[in-house]
């Protein structure tokens, strides 16, 4: 599928000219110290929801490699955690300034009164597939099988639950096998589990290694209105760090736009970040960016899609409390300010 990507003139020209996008201002660009010195960087700690880095979370790696964080005066320290659940816990507890998590743990924490807000998105469309042996041709055939998850309430368990309950099964009809994101492929290959919810690059690797595996469910096709990845922060941290957050979101938004503009550089950075081959990441790029447009070019925070996702969580009993009001859960102010400064970008397959 051919894509048409239109960036603001300053941003597009600067991306071609230099990785640091010199010549484009941002609402939070660092100013040099007087006397020709360099301004001190602000250190922030962010948590990512995979023990092994994924393509979906590689916008941070792109922002690091292309110097976008440095241009904004940020020193970003990254913690890779087992799932979105400990990421949310870290944001609430204060050990993380910003967290990247699928939306479910965020909504559930907010429903229990946690003072957190969604402030951005890393990939607002689903980037995963359920992979099973070819002998399983329908979700109903998962009955009695061992299914790989992270932990109950985390993203891959939620995706698994949507599939089995959509087939009229319950969690008591299957056996959950807790696993790390880096172990799903080996456990599928060994026959230790009968399903795994895999990121696109993991899917390609698994299918290449075992021709008896196949994609049972492509989630972006099955749940096109489902909102996936959020950036979150606590309300207390936000109260004193609006400028810092805008710097972070400026770097991330610029990274997203760069990813659509420069496939070769993006593939090289993501392959290094995930440990996958360049060929695998190039194929995943063709699906995730060229085909599906999963990385937002602008704010990415569609309230309609977030509301629809919360409704899906209710339907499948994933929501553990009272649904939080969107006005409290989602704070679009900082990213809207960033897009206003950078200028909006448009794309034939990604409008948010």
C-alpha cells in the first residue's frame, strides 16, 4: 500500500537535512547557557512494558538515536519491565516519571482511584497477533489448551481473554501459562503453550522458525477501534513538570514522523533495539507503518476510540472498577500544545 505523508514544511525539510531537525522550533527547546556553554539536561525515567524491547515501543530508541531527546535537553533513562502492570505501579509510586503501557492497566488503576493520566501514545493501534499451531483453526478450539500470558490484567492476557470469551469460552476453560515476552516464541516452538500473543516482529520470527504455526487472530483487523499504547504520568508529577513533559512529547512526535519518512534508518535502529534481523524488522515495518499506520503523527489521543476501548473492557469483564471519566483519565493539553507548535501532519492511513 502506497502512503502519502505530509509533514509541516519545517519538519519535513529538517528531517531530510539532519537527524537533529535543526531549524524547527519547539515549545520546550533547551536554551544554551550564557557564555557559549551547554544547558544542563533534565533527567527523566520512563518505564517500558516489555522485558525484551519491541518494535511498538521503539519510538523511544529512535528518539534517542536521532538525538531528539538531546535536542530537547532531556537525559532519558529507560527501565524495561515485565508488562504494563508494573509500569503503572511505578508511575503511581513515583519511581517512574513517565510510563508506557497498554491501556488496560491504566484504566483499571484509574478506576480504583489512582491519580494518573494518559498524556500520549506510542502506538495507538494494535500491533499484535495470536499465533497458534495450524491444527487450531478457530478460537473455540483453544478449549483445554495452555495459553501463554504475561500476568492477569496485563496486555497479552487481556488480548487472550477477548479471543476466548468471544468464542463463548471462559478462563476456566483454558490454562494460563505465565511467561515473559521474550519466551513466547520458544514455548510455542517447544509445544509448551498452544497460543501466544506476539508482536509483529515476533510473529514473523515464529512463522519462519516453524511452518506449522499460523496467525489465528490479527488483532488490528479483529479490533480496529481498540486503543493500544499509552504514555502516562501521575497528576502530582504533571503539576510541576508540564514543560518537561512537552519536551518528551516533542521528541516522541518527531521520532514518529521520522519513522514514516526514513525506513532504512528506522529499520537499523529498531533492529539494534530489539535484536531482530534487519530483514524481519523491514517486513514488520511494511505491516506496521506502511500498511497499518500504528504510530500517531499528531496527538494520537482519540477520545472516541478510548471510549470504545473502555466499552470493550466492560464487555469482556476486563474493567475492574467504575470506568473513569475521560476528562479525568486523558489530558490532551500538553500534546496539543506540541502539535500546535510543530504543525499538524497528515497521512492517508493515519489521521490522528
